[in-house]
C-alpha cells in the first residue's frame, strides 16, 4: 500500500472513532506504520499514524505480545536514533515521531501496567541517548510540520520519573542529562524546549524523590557567569537558556503551594545568575 492509500485508510479509521477497518488487520498495519512513521506529511505522521497507533494500543486492540514487539521495534536505532547527529535532516521526523509514540506507550503503561521492566529500561536508555546526541533543534519546519525531537524526548522523561519501577540512579541520570542538555547549545533554544525539559526536574522535586543535596548538586551545575558587557554571544545564550529553564521549573512548582522550600532552591539559583 502506498503512502496516499494508507493516509486515506487512516483518515477513515479516525472518522469512525478508531474502529478497525474491514480491509486490513491492525497487525497488517504495523509494517505500514513503521514505513511511514517519519513521513514529511504532517497529517499522516502526527494526526493519523500517531493517533491510530496510540488509540489501538490504549484500547487493547493490540495484544500484550504485539505491544512488546511494537516497543522493541521503536527502540531500535533505525527508529528512535535514525540519523542522530545530523542537523536539518529529514531523519529528525523519524526520531521525533518515534519518541512521541514511546511517550504514548509510557502514558498508557501508567494506567494499565502492561510493559515489563526491560521494555521500560530500554525506552529509558534510548531516550537518554537521543537527548544527549540530538543536534537538530528545529521546532516547526515549513512544509513538514513540527519536528520537536527534544521536547518529545523531555515528555518521555516527565512520564518515566513518575513510574514506581524507576530506580533512583536512573532518575539521577535523567536529571544530569537534562541539565547537560540545557548547557549544550551555544544559541538560544528556538522554541519552548526549556519548559519541556523543566518538567521532569520539577516533577522529581514535587514528589521529593531525591534528597535536597542531590537536587542542589544538579542546580550547582547550572551556575554560570552572569551577563556582563563584552560577554561572548554563545555564553549569553547559554545564560538565557539556563535562566528560562529555572523559571519554568519555578512556575511548575507554583501549582503546589506546599513546595515552598523547592521553589526557594530555584530562586536562590536564579539569584546567582543576576548581573552585578
């Protein structure tokens, strides 16, 4: 089935409240989902493939064994790490769409508890690698829609840190990796990546998963030289990214009135970034 025919098929599925079509089985759709998951057609990629796969998984149309196979396929390098290291390359749509589907799997697992720990661990490991090595920071691409690889990966971490299966060293590694990513680019993030990246850290602080000293150690890694006249542009942009990231954590914490101490930690870090 070509891309156009598959798109028409999925449109009919969505229009019929995600009922399974009579002309093809969900299992037969899987190779087509994989084939077109990173299509440059934003409707097919984001509105049809993602929504149909996610709904069929959530509704139990796929068996547990099929869901395990779906997860095992998506965490393969040819999907979640396809073309990693390339800038402004269409492979970003494969990585981004795969990350989005992995996020949906974790969200559904939170409600239905159907993934074994080894599947969760593999999603965790590959998501860490994706965040560390992603260099395509594009958000919206004219003609192809949203890329947002970093934001989708951050959303995976936001869900992972809420799982009881996650061990403390794993959560610490997420926090470390996110903080390293904030410091990585020498330009201002083009979209709202700092807000998405703030989510996992803020959620860990809300749940008090880590000791205060462990949180402080990571916040200390973000303390960079405040702005001053004559500062190099790349240093200034890193400062902006760190400041926006910390502000996003602070505003996330505002939804939890009893987390005043956590907010104070963020404010103290922000205070040290102020210009003289």
